């Protein structure tokens, strides 16, 4: 399945004008798909459990916080994975533009991210620590103690930095 197939299944009355693959920023196959009246984001993932968690969390953040989060328009499955069609967020792609912004603009963006992260931590309280996953329809954190999880996370980051 590809982005055009997903849009044809999700919006059978719409015409795809353009498909632009997004090459950075995530571990999914992501495309910007231009229709007659708007552009949507189509994501395909071969990791169904992780993707289901991501989509559930995106919907919860949108519903329960003031964090500006694009709406999930549709989800579905295909052989070996899941897909989602999501509103396209307005603005520039920060993967491309962030380093070109002035220091003041970067500082304002960082402050905004900090406020949004605080809003998420205030809204979503977990009894455990670490990675969030979906179990029986509930978002849960994975680790019973913070220190072992954090040490493992730092080891993982160090490995990525060396690579």
C-alpha cells in the first residue's frame, strides 16, 4: 500500500494532485499528499503497536490539551502495518528551517515547546516512568523505576551519538 492507495480508500471522491515523500523526522513512510482543496499527511508504519500508540496519544493530546495538534482524519490497516491520514500542520518544516531562524525566533520556539511539554506532563499523569505504550486501550508508561529506565535511555542515546 502507498499514499495514493490510502487516499483513494479514505477519500474515494478526491483526486490526488501531488505526492511528496518526507525524508526526515520519523521512522515511518510519510508523504504530503495534495488534493484539490488541501494537503494531508499520510503515514504508513510497519510497526503497528507503536503506531497505534502514537495515534492514540496524538488524539488524546488534541482532545485534552491546548497543544496545537493536527487532527487524525482516518486510520486503517494493511498487510503488515497501519496507516493514518492527518491534517497538515501549518507553518514551516522545522527540520529544514530551524537553523536558518534568528536566535530570538529559535528561543521563542523552544519556549513554546517547553510550554506544550509542560501541558502534556500536567494532563497525562502516569504511575510509572519511561516509554508510553497502549495496553487494553489505556496509555501506560513502561518502567516501574525511573533510574534504570533513564540509565538505559542515556546508554541508547550515547550509542546513537557515536554512530
